[in-house]
């Protein structure tokens, strides 16, 4: 879970997307995104799909670590 969180945060920074904007575009709360990035929670494929779509990526880009 930590590796996934690190990858998401890395891609978010690479794309220049703030957590606020990612939250808005993915319709996922900032608290949930922060918890995912810290590896504190296990997330669903639907959440990963929303995050990937918001960053203009594919789910495989998030889990390729």
C-alpha cells in the first residue's frame, strides 16, 4: 500500500496537480487521497480509476511500481 501511495503522489507532482484539484476532479476527498498516499488505507479499483482519470492516466500507470 505504501508503494502505491508513493507512486500516486509522485505522478500527481509530475503532472503538477494539487491535492485539492485531484480531489475535485476525481470526486474523492482530500483526506482519503492523503490516506492513500500515506499507505494508511487499502483502496478500491474504482477509486484508482477515478484518480487515474483525473490525472489523465490509466490505472496501470498507478500500479506500475
